[in-house]
C-alpha cells in the first residue's frame, strides 16, 4: 500500500540531492586557493588552501567565545532551578516533591 509512496519519496530525495550537489559545486569551489573572505569576525585569509596563522587564531577565538556563550545560556535554567529548590528548602519544604503552603 505504501510501496508507491516509498519509491516516490526515494526518487524525490535523489533528485533533490543531485540538484543541490550540482548547484553547490558551481557556486563555490571545493578548494580555496588564495582567497580572502570578509566575515563578521574580520577578514579570513587562505593561502594555498590553508588558513594563515592569524586566520586560524581568529577562528579559534571565535569558536571559544561562541562555546562560552552557549554554555552560559544552556545552563542558566539549571542554575535557576537549583536555586529555586534551595529557596523552597530554606522556606520549609522538605523534599522536591513536597507541596508547601504559605499562610498570609
């Protein structure tokens, strides 16, 4: 019953992959000979297909900074949850699954 759908989806995937591959090869060369790429982190210079030491250092620093930002943003909620649980415990809640009621 689904055989025709499976064959059609496989054919469509193959067509899309070949179209994307042929377009990508014509838009961008596979090997960067001597190229200067302007990017938001500055000029990236490639000589004989390899980045210059300055370019490599610039990319390495950018990756470190990006990873640091990612680590902070991904762990902010975990730190907030831990502090919230500590606050509940300080207010009198015994266990994380215990319900506290405040009279006021």
